[in-house]
C-alpha cells in the first residue's frame, strides 16, 4: 500500500502493483493541484482532477497497464476553510486497470483516517509547505525574486514584479525592488517620452524608468535613485574607481569587475529601508529590463548567474515572463516562443523556477503541462497572466493559482499572516464598477505614446475611485489645436476639448504644441471648465493670463525664445524664465529635481482645502524654468493668486483663481502625480475630478 496526496486531501491507492509505483514527486504535485483548484472550482472538479492525475501516473509508471477507467463515486462535504476541504466517500471512486494479459484490477481511492477538522490555516500551511530551513522562516537572509522577460519587450515584467510584491506584502513581508535597465544612459532623464515613456521622479531627485512608479504605487514604498541601475551608472561607477586607482593596475574587464560591481550594487541597495519602518526588506524583487538574448543584458545575466551562487540556497527565486500567443481561427495556444525563450535563459545559466505566461485568455491545463514539461518547470509553477479588465486584478489572478504558496515554499519562508488582498480586490472592483462617467480631456504633446503620461493616468483613476466616478480620458494632441480652424484635424481636436468635463495640461518640454495648449487654457478659463495645469501647464496658465487678461500679447517663456538674451527681454515678454542656478550647458540631471517644500501663503485658498489645511506641502519637482518673480505683483493684482511659494518666496509653486471666479482653475509647478496612490489620491487630481463631476470640493 502506498499513500498518495498530502495533508489537505489525503487518499490511498491500494493495489498489489502500487509498491512499484513509489511516491516520487507526484504526491506533492497532486496535493498542490487539488488545493489550487479548490480556490477556483467546486469540490467535484477538484476530486475529478485528482483522480485523473492518479490514473495518468499509474498508466505512465506501470508498463503492464494498457488502459485505465474511472468509476463514479459519491462524497459528502463536511466542512471547509480557506486552505482545506474536509470530505469523505460514501461510495469510493475506483480506477479499473486493464493489463496486457486482459486481466483487470480495481484500485479504490479512499480517504485516510479523518484529519482534525479544526486545524488552523497556519497549521495546514506548515504541513503542506514545511520551511526548507526552519531557522530561515520569517527572518534571516535577504530573499531575492528575479524577474526576467522573453519573446518581446513590454510584455508586463514590471506589472508582474509589482504584483508579486503585493502578494509578499500581503503576507506581512517587507518588500523592496530594483529595476535594471541595460541602456547606456546614466538615467532616463534625457530620454524622449516617445521612445521610453514617462520619466518617473523619486523623492531624492532620481529620474528613473516608469516601472519604479509601478513599484511605488503597488507596494506603497519610497524608492531611491539607486533602485534603478543602468549600464551608464555601472560603467560610470567602474570608470571612476579605475581613475582613482582602486583596481591596482589590473586589466578592468566585464568579468569579473563589471559583474562584481552589479552584485555589490544589488546587495547594497536591497538593504536600504524603503517602507518607512527603518528596517531593511525581507524580500527584494529584481526586474531585468529588456529581453533575454539581447546583447545589452548579457553582462547582467552573467552577474545574476554568479549572484545565485554567492548567496545561500533557496535565497533566490527565478521568475520568467513570456508570451503564449493565440494563432489561427481556432485560437490555438502556441508554446514555442516560451520554450525558446526559456532555452536561451537556461543556456545563460539561469533556470526559471516559475514561468508567468502572458496570453489573451487563461491558459488551458494542457498548455501549462506542456510548458512545464519542455521548460523543466513543475506544471503548477506555470502561471497564466491573461488579459484582464484592469491591472489591479493581477495580484488576485496570481493568488488564485497559488503563486503566493509557491513563492514561500521555494524561498523557505512562512508568512507572518494570511495573504489578504481585500484592498486590491476593492480597487479592481471600483475600476470595473459602472459608476457615473467623468470625461477629462488631456491636452498633451506625446499622445502617440500612452506610457508618456502613465502616472497622470493612474492619478486620475485613483481620484475617480475616491469619489465613485469612472474617469474617461480623452487624449488630445495639442498640435492639432494649432491647425487651421477650417480643417477636420482642428475641429476634431476642439470637439474633444469641449467634450471634457475637465481639462488637464501635463508637463513637457519644448515649444511644439504650445499654442494649442494655450488655446485650450483660454477656453477653460473663459468657459468655467475645471482645469489642472502641471509644471509646464502652470507656466502656460501664467502666459495665457498675461496675454489675454493683462494684454501682454508677446508674453512667452524663455524656453521658447532661447535666442534672446535674458537681460534684454522685457518683463512682460518673459513671463517664464530660466532658473539662475541651472547650468545651461548640461542637460542630464541638472534640473530642480526631487521633493521640495511648498509654503502655503494663506489658509483661505483652494490649495489649503485640497491638502487638508497644512502649511507646508512636500511634492516632487522636475523643471528648469520658473515664473518670472518680477511680474507676480501685476498678475496678482489682476486676480491670479500665487498661493504656494518656496522658502525664498521667489519661486512660485501653486497658482489658482478664486473659487468665486472659477470653479477649479489650479496649477502646480511640482508633479503631484508622482505621489498618488490607490486609496490615497493626489489632492490636485482629486479636486479636478470632483469639480468636473460637479461634486463638492473639500
């Protein structure tokens, strides 16, 4: 007699041939798959799958068996918890084996001696997934989860890494994240939004990849510039050491010097506290940008290959995100791209423990088994990350497939608490809810690349969730508003502007599309339509007001007229000026960056109401131009209020019109979108949505 299964569903296979079958790894797989199905299917489906798996394994292991039939059985459900189901057979299911000599043998599948029904979920989990190192459960060495991607870029590594972090945080672990970008730029600050999407700014002024924004929003952490490692940074670090003589005359090479530098960087940054507790994280998620096989990422893959052997066993989990496309009219799931991607990864020395498959629909069980078989991964570690209505569903989708259990088991961890995704399920349901719609027209310069405004989009959604409204964003290309008014291009763009219940003018650089944005601002100011201007948006609010209220027709920004010397321009011409402390000859990292304080000048203003009547606001900045302080008195005399200023009272941070004049005319020199979180929306965005929905402002 040989026992199959585990603690949650325990059964026996009784057969004279069963001794030859052995237990092997099948007992873990069967128990896990059954537990997994109990989350998503009824008990009958789980038991049928369990029986089918046993039949398949008997057929595979015993060469004398040529056929297996399954008889029906009945069961009684006597109770269940979140992690277990208690059941018993009234009439046991049976496998009927047909052998080569045409003899038949019955195998009864029975429940073992009844388990105690009052076991806690923690006790069940501990029996199912005993920590590999008892001393390592909960506290001990840093654990690393490496996320790589294959087949194509933009496949969803960042969202997968963020969602995995959510699972770990939901079990009580402290989590940090590192993004590795293989490009030669030192940071993302000088990269075009058309090519790379949004530049996300951190508290310390780091200009980083947009994935760090996903990490901060999903994990509710505050990262540093060093959490984004680029090839430019690592080479700069190495060459600085070489110039100082730190390599003592050695020939500096990719291996070992670059790989050692990468390993040292990861080890150092992973221990920086990021969640406000002052304590280092338990788990560090490392996302390797690009695609496996790219020449740029080869040094990092080698460094990570070495790194896995420099840390203790079970301290690194390798997760690979790949694509399973649907081909043909039958929508057949194709696994070859994933197989080839994993083959390349394995050839480089990294063997994935978990494969997350992106696909338009949920993967079939047969496809998961096939990928597991050809990629040397246990089938229940092949995870389906199929298309969903919104990204806040992803943690729940991973949870439903038992990924949280797999992560803990493979890393030798025991959770501090049950995995609780109530908050994220609430966020997902709010976005799916059929709330009244609010339309926000976003007048931008980079609307062909939607990732250029990803934080703005998330901030609008966060605000909509907070006031039970579904925000529909109308993207308007600002250059189209500069076309001849008789053209279709202009009329379609202006029609979108007029459809908006509110307008938003985001940040940007350069003079392209500026006149179109100014037209939209004139429409919003004169029509009473709520409008929010961010960074460049605030500057254009000032220019528009100077032109059309003060009558300074030539008012512009020094950014748009660089050929004119600053000291030769009249105050009314130069409404926006270059900040004196900025180096005009350098582009990278020379702006006013990071979190800076803004002092509110009055409690009797909209900004004070939005921010809860505080006296100081701390928000993130990214600009090299500012409002000309010499024209501020004239603008304020004409009704435009500069209610937020820096400590010197020379730098204008917040501009607004009185609520008695305009329902919501609000601009910020800082970027409030970088600190917006689900459940904690940015106040300026919340104010815009409230005003656009005709709801009461704070």
